[in-house]
C-alpha cells in the first residue's frame, strides 16, 4: 500500500522556522522525484520545491529561494522541507508528491499556520 505521510506542521510566529517531513512507503522511493506543494485557502495548489531521485538537483519557486530548503534521505525514505523566515502568506496545507514516468502519489497534507 502506497503511503506518503507528512508531519511537522503547526502554528509558528512570523520569522520562525519549521521542518516538514514526508515519510514514504509502499513504493521504491529512490526511483521517484519528490516535490513539495502547498495550497492556501481559496487558492490553487502550487509547487514549492522539487528534488531529483539522487538528491543532486533541487529547484524552487523563485519567491521562496533562500528561505526554503528541500532534502531527501533515500535510506530512510523521507523527504524534508526546511522553512525559515516564515511569513503569514506561507500559511497553507503542505503536500508532498512522488513522481515517476508512469505514476505519481500525493500525501494527505500538513497544515502550516504562520501567525502572531
């Protein structure tokens, strides 16, 4: 059974940091590019960051470069998103996604709320 389980979300003050994790199971994690997306209330889901299978290439939406860092551990089947200098506009549900040529899988999401 394929599972992607996000964790690490919560309430944080502006300027704070959070580290999200996504634990994968039920498929060959190391063969999948991994992505983080987010969806704010009333908005479309948007790409945040991506990382290739070996972790040697990462990409970010331009507006988040320098504040967010994606990483993966293929030995532990996890992908993480380190978020710093958080702003209220970063409030959203954050999802991880696994992508291969033939398949893709989504996690259920974790809520991040940035508020004082």
